[in-house]
C-alpha cells in the first residue's frame, strides 16, 4: 500500500510542470479573449488640398436639341478639390437662353459652381441679370451685391448681405434678399430703401 502511494505521488510530481503550463496557457487565452478590442481601422484621411484639375481661360458651351446655344460658362481659371462638391472659378460669367428666348446671365470676381452648372455662389462684384422678356411682359431685372447665391432652374436668388435691385426704373436697396423667379415673389429685409418710378413717366 505504501509502495503504491509512493508511485502515485511520484507520477503526480512528474506531471505537475505540464499541468502548470496548461493552466498558464488557459489563463493567457482567457485574458486575450477578455481584453477590449483594438481599433485597427485606418486613421481619417486629412482633406486633400491638391486640385483634381486646373483649367486656365476656359469656355464651356451647352446646346439644346435643335443645336441652339442654350448656356455658356466662361472663366479666367477653374479648379476642383477632391473632397469639395464645388468647382472654384475666377472671373466667372454665365449666360443662358431658354426656349422662349429669355436671356439670363451672371458674373462675379469669384464663383463656386455645382457640377451641373445649376447652382452658383458668387462673390466680389456679383451680378445676376434677367433681360427684358422678348414678349415685353416683364422688364429687365438686375441684382447686385458682394455675395449672391443663384439657382438657374428654377430661377432663384438669395443673399444675406446688402444688395441692390434694379427692376425696370425701380431701384431698391436692402440688407438681405430672397427672390423666386418661378412665382415672381421678392422678399427684402433689414434696412430697405426704394426709389419707385411711374413706368409711364418720362425719364
């Protein structure tokens, strides 16, 4: 009996290092599983200030189904940044003619244009002009300011800075403006000064 017990103890002592190694391995595995995950994702990419392209002295033309020139965009230079939704244009001029012959144009020292040329942010001697209607039922409209936000279709102009509006013989100044060409509605806020002239009077 004593001899059998001694044999069991000897074998246990021999197996003890293996048991300790196994316990250490299990403990390490549990610690790895329990530790919070490490974010291995890529760091946010800083904005890229290198233009996709740079064009000097350009003209872009658009023609309708009949081959008639319907829109023209010109500028001293244009560039687009990869992360920007706008095209930056220097010395911008835009002109369009609709199916009824209505001519509209805009210009500014600097401009931001949407890729489809339907939306513009104009700054520096900004102007938006809708020439008198060919049928004579709507006089010339001009809006001037240091900043104008212009949409071509549908026609709309907004500005949160001082503007001057010339409509026929009328002249109006205001601190801000909202104009909707589709409904022919105009809202001018802040300090508003107007010179209204009887259209039938002589100049």
